[in-house]
């Protein structure tokens, strides 16, 4: 095992022991302070311990905010699998789901297109027009990249289903360097 992993495990073990020695007021103070400093992973540790000891609404809301910030932080770093794991932890501890559009994006980034489409369909009424367009573009890119099976899970009247073959043929022409067919296809 690498030295870095050993140090990380030792640090977590030391932190857990230290958390056990703090009272509820100190846990809340440290959790809030770490949240304000943008140290969301550490804040989650403190606030999780707080919630175990005193599961009031304020503590649960703080924990949910810490989780949400950490999810976005991980997603921005390209760590979609880790972000989804945090989403699951947030659901389990706080009984709050991540925002549906974020879940759809994370599922797509992890290649879990069926789950992405399911969340999309369950939450479509929550999305504003721009969010809906962005998510459908994400599905379109995935379909054109070879994940055509996700089209089967979309409603029959979804624009993506009706435009897929056209977009696929234009993309194929582009990849073959056939600019005339690309121009013709784009004029349709």
C-alpha cells in the first residue's frame, strides 16, 4: 500500500477520534466554519457526527448543504462516480435527493443512461425550458456517441427521437469529410 494511502487512513482515524471528543456545540461550530471556508468534505465529517448525536432540522439542513456543495465540487473536477456516491449518502442521511438536473448529468457522465432518462422523465415538470434543452442535448450527444438505446426510453414525441437519424447522417457525412452532404443535411 502506498504511503499516501496510509497517511490518508491515519488522518481519517485521527479525525474520527478527535470528533468523538468534541461536544455538540463544537461540532456545529466547526462544521459551519469548514462549510464557510469551502472545505465541504471535512465539514461533512463534523456535521455527520453532529447529526448522529443531535438529529435536529438545522443540523440536517447544514449536512444537506455540505453534501450539495461537495457534489458540485466533485462534478466540476470530473469525478462523477464519487459525486454520485455523495448523492447516495445525502439521500440516506438527510432524506433529500440531489437536484434532478444534476443527477441526470451525473448519470450520463457515468454512462448510466437508463437511470438518467428515468430521472429526467420523473422530473421533467420541474425543469425550466433551458434546463430541458441542455439535458436533451446531453442525451443527443450520448446517442450520437453510440448509446442509441437511450432513445428507446424517451417519449415517442421527443424531438431527439425524431431528429436522431437526420443528426446521425449529418455527423457521419462530417466524419467522412463530405462537406456537400453536411451542407445539404444542415439545410433540411
